[in-house]
C-alpha cells in the first residue's frame, strides 16, 4: 500500500506526551469543567514486551495509550470518569459525566479540597534507552539469555527455558482547577527467566529490574536460572518444621513490601492493624522489629527513583517507616492527617519505592554463617492469613537448598510456609547489603531463625 | 420456567419502559432480554483496513480486535460512598503471523494512520521474533463466521440510574450496622460492558457485547481486643442489574453481618485431621485452583513456567485417559455456553464458537483447555481437531491467549443436600465462602480457608469455629471425595479478576459446584500471637 511508506515505527519518544503537551491537554480539559473543583490526571504510556518458552518467542507486542481522568467536586460530592478518546466531544462528555456522577454521589464528610500549586523534588527516572527498547533488541536479549542458559544447563543435558522481558515508559500529569500542575516521567525494564531441567526434577529462576535497561544483564539472568535448575535436581524431602532460613534478596522482596499495607495510620488508629496500640492509638515510637532494620520510602533516592507526588498531586518526600527497629511513621492520608494533627505522607510506599537497609554482607556470607538452615530463592502465591499479625502463607519456588555448617549440601523439595514479615524481622540472625531487586526496590538477603516451613510440596 | 422468570414476565412492560433510555439497546420480545446491537460499520471498516495492511506487509494470518470497554465501580463504607468511577477505553489490537511467529501491536490512536502503523509494527515484531524460534505456530481449523451476540440481560447495569445503585448499597450497609459490634461495613459493585469486534484474515467478522456485574459485601465486628470480618460470597456473573437485585443485599445484610459478630466468640479450631464438608460457596475456588488451572494446556506445555507455573497434569501423553483425578462420582465440565456465567460468549477471541466438554469424566482426566494453536498440538491424543475456544484478551491493548472457561463440578445422581451430607458425617468441619487461598506452581500443595466454619459432631452442626485453614495435595484431596450433593444443591460462584500471563491479564470465570465431603483432611490453626 502506498500509505505504508509514510508510516514510521512508534516508540516512546514519539508517542508519550511531553510536559507542555500534557499541560495543554490538562488546560483544555479544565476549561471544559464547570464543577466547583476539578482535577485532571493524564497518563500516557508505552510498553514493549517479549515472552518466550522452549527457546521460542511465544508472544511479543507493544501498546500505546493515553488516558484522561476527570475528578469533579461539587460541594462535598466527588466522582471521577476516565476516557482514552481524546477528541473534544469525548473529553467534554467525560467532564460532564464526572460532574453528573459527582452530583449523584452522597456528600463525603471526609472530602479534602483539591490542592493548589506545589513544588516537587526533581527526580530523573526516565531513561531514553529503556523507552526505545525495540523488538529486535528485545529478541537479541532473549537470545543471549537462552544461549547462556543452554551453556550453563549442559550439566543437566539440557534445560527448558521460559521468560519475559518488558520495557515500560510512562508520563503522569496531574492538574487542578486551583492551579496545581505536576508532571513526572518514568521508565522501567524487567527481565525474568525460569529454567527447568528436562527430567522435570530441577527448576531455577532469576530476575532483574531497573529504571535503566542498561543495568539489566540478560545473559547473567539466563546463566543463574540454569545453574539453579541444575543444582536443584532430584530434591530431597525433609520434615516440615521450624528452620533457620536464608532468604535471597528476591525472596525478601516478596515478603517485606507486604508491610506497606500495614503502615496505614487510619487502620492502626481504628484498632485493626499490627501497629494498633492495645487500648487505642498507634505504636509509633515503639520497637517493632530488630534494631538492625531500617525501612524507608523516598522517591528522590537515586537507588529508588520514585514519583515525587501521589494521585492528588501531594508532594511525597522521604518517609522513614522503621528506624533501627523503632516504628517512626505511618502513612497519613490528607484527611486522617488533619484529623490526627499530623503531616500527610500521601501514598508514600506506592510513590516512593521501598528500601530495607542496615547490613553490609553478601548472601554468600549469610550462608557461610549458617549452621543448619534452608536457602530460599524466591516465594510464590502469597496470601494473607491474619491481618493483625501480617501472617501470610505461600510456597518456596525454583530452588530451596539445605545449608549445613555454612555450605549448601543438597537440594530440597519445596515447602509451604506460614510466616509474618513483621514477626520474622524480630527473629533476625543476620542482614545482608541492600540490592536492587526491581525498579524502586532495595532489599537485602536475610537470615531468619525459626521460619515456619509448615508442609512439603511436590511441585518442582 | 423458574419462579423468577415467571415473576419477570409479569413486569416486562415496566422493564421495557426503563430500558427505553438507551437507543442502542432494545428488548428482544422473544427472549425477554436485550437484543444484540449490530456492528458499527465504521469500526468494521477500520478493522478490515488494518487487516489488509497487515496482509500486504507479509502476514500469513492476521486478526484485528477493536474493543470499547466501559467499566464502572461504586464502593461504599458504612454510611458513605468512598468512590464512584467510570472508565472508557477504546482501541485496536492487531495480531499477525509471519513465518510461524506471532507479533502484536495495539493503539488507542483510532485513525487510519494510527491503526495502519500498528499493523506494520505487528508485522515487524513478528519478523523480529524469528531470531528466537524453535517451533512454528500451526492453527487448528475454524469455519469463518459472521454475527452479533449480547450477554442475555434484562437490565444493562450501566443504564440503571446511579442513585438507584448507590441506594441499594447504602441500604445494605445500614442493615448490617444494626448488628451489635459491627463497626465497619463495605459494599461495592463493579460493572463491565465490553463491545468487541473481531475480524480475521480467514473471513470471520463478529461483534459481541459482553456484560458482567460483580457485587461484594463485608462486615467487620470489633470486640474484646479482636476484630473479625465476614465476606458474603456474592458471585459475580455474566448477567445484568436484575441479578444484583435478585440477591436482596439490603434484606440479607443483617444476617451476614451477624456472622462477623458471631466469629468473635467462636472457638479456635483444634488442629488435626477432620472430614471436611465444603459448601459450593467455598468449593468453587478450590475447583478453580486445583482443576481449572492445572488443565490449562499452556501451563502443561511450559508457556507459563516463568509466571503462574506449570502443571502436574503433564505430559499430555501420560495423562489423557490415564490420570485418576478423583472418584467415579467426579465429573468436571468446561463450558463457555453456561447461562449467567462469566466466561460465556458466542465466539472466543479467535472466532471459535463457544464449546462445552468434559475435562474429567467419572474421575478420569480426559481433555485440556485449548486455543487454535494449542489444539493442533494434542489432536492426536484427544482426537479433537477443533480448538475448545479458550482464547481471550482482557482488552484491546493485550494479546489474546489461553484463558480458563467456566469449569464446574457436576451434581451427583442422588439429590443430596448439604444437610444430608452433615447428617452422614460423624466428626467434621463445614466451611462456607472463600477465605485465604494459596497453591503451588504445579498445583499440588494447597491451603485454603473460608469465611465461616462449623464443627460437625454425630451428624449435627454443634458450634462455630475460627482460625481454620485446610491443607492438602490435589490428587489426594479429590480422591478423598466420597459424597456430593445433587442437582438441587448446585450453585455457581466465580472470579471477576483471575490473573495469568505476562504481562498479567485478568479473566472472568465462573465455577459451578455442589456441596461435597472430603475424608481425613489436614486442618491448621492460623492464629498467631502478635
């Protein structure tokens, strides 16, 4: 077709809204609104992904989209409507729908007015090379990971590999009728891979993620996944029970962020959280975990690079949740902060990432210091059992190993476990140095005593 | 004809008047449900143009989906509305096959330039996939089809006045707050209307309007330094607002909330081995996790190995016709035609007509869930040439792949009720509604909880228990099933959002079940001291 020559491939740099384009769009929408207060949120996104199994790419695709959410406030009533159809009639219909829904909604006694102009920390979280990761480069990365796994897997004759590479770029703009305008761009790339031995007795996994694709090494991921698969062959069952556990950083990354939900100040004040004080109030100021543990969120931290504002445009800064074992802060919404005479934190764990710091050792050193225990690669299918203690259940996956006298001695069958990230941090034997486990996450390896491995699983 | 249907017909005139507000939807006088809107000629033209560009650029096969998704959610707590949201998403996804490799691209830029660019990109992506290809994609045959279809509903939930929907939720909360000790109540409803046009390079052109509703209710009682929550199992369905009304949430909420208060004083369970009686409101999820997922062929073939996992029902040549999944009273049916179910369609996202087939027959594993490219891979083992029609994408911006159809435990021949099962049980625990759930990546070891637990002694319910979870291994568990309910005890639950795939996509799926008894199951106590 003659039209084809005029069409050029898309990438993030041509499809994402720049700051001035976003401002023009939010202004256009704000001008359409007759509500008492209006907030407009624009999300413009690109993603490119490649999925593979059995050394073949199974699906690969890309998608671009821009959506506009209008939040209308009339008196104390509020509602929102979203569309990704950006012509004037559709935007006007969405503005009117938001107002109509708001008029129908009952008055909200907890409603907070929209914010006026704010100032934000500058966070450079957008990496062009991540946003431009084209399908050929993704296929080449997959090729190198599959080849590295094939080489490392030769010890087990051959390995089956499956995995996923995804690059995302997005910009978020928030504007209000009171003059607030916030704009932030971010990228992330993630590559994860599972290797399984052909006899189906061994399985390994590795993953890496970062804002900058250059920080991800696909062949290292392929190699580690295959090495784990080979090492985990023919696992032995040992009796379930309480064992010392050495959790690799990815396993810690599966558990510790579950605490984010428990950092809600309101549920603590209402008596529904592990941080509720018996008889009323919160446990702020009390020692809640081992004194070697510090846990914080900070969008401006160069290792986290989060978003410096939350959904309503409130600036999000550094929030230390736990400082050397002491509960320092909880997450206060603007409403609850006003009610409790506190500073609002906004949705700090979502916007600001999460880092657990306090140690300097490597995972190997934590293993070397273990008399008898179980090394865990990562966890799967974690579900809440008891919110009051953050007790959860789940399974080990892709490599559980017995440690004896500081050395890995054999592969173990997987376990189901019942454990709480909060209670577990009170049984800390040792803590490793923080490592980037995903974009916006820093987690160390941990050695935990009396981890509750409650039943055995046949799953490989 | 069911009583509700008889009652409905009496009020048809009033319903028709209420529906007159929406110009595209009118009542079908024969079916008493809304008639399927026709395809939008502009949408079909844009889809065909995109298809042609993909073909010209080198695709041996291509399909184009244009979807317009309208999602609404209303959430309330106690006496206030916490959020009302409305989302519209419109766009196009084009999938191409070049030299046996797939490529996919999606855009919300719905101009000819925008969609042609996506078509070319999908072809370029398919070509780049050649760098990592061991196996060529082969598609099972399907007859081209033209048509339109709509989920049979009497009231399109989007068109029901918002005031009416909010009033129903707030009346529900008010009723629950009457219960002493109940301090927190949440009720909500989510609604999806999906209008989807699919055209394929093999000549299929179909437009479907799919409607789903998902109501929810929970109450939390506080007392004695403790809190306990009860969630009622309000099954999401592929139905209209008339279904939500039929649940009578305001009339039942006080009874539901009183269960939360009752849990505060329930006896903490003594861990051990018990006979377990599972109501359909609990068992549907166990079916979903321990039968639905392991019989997905993509898991069996390793395509989900990096995310949701693989399956113990592998390899196919050692399983089909050989694996004893459970006792002879166990028949598990997959069905995308089932009335009111979430995954009901007329054609799947490859244009394959909806199917109904047995996964497990008299306890023996028989067949998997398939798409066109998968059916070809096990055809010699099953003798089934066609795809079972399990292709689904959550949105225009996501590629279609194998997703779960409705998977259900069929009733037993004898019409036992749950009370008959209780009466036949000497020492057991009865569980209602779903609680926490977790299962390993090959679907062996699972641990499920519930919302309400009752101790059964000598054929009678003797009291309430708490902190209960059951833990077992899939084949052991199903083979321990020795008594099931009959046709009158059948009930259909479901999940509005079931995740799978990378990038993760959400699917809606229903599961019918009857009450059933399982012998000698491990029961854990989930209480820990802070």
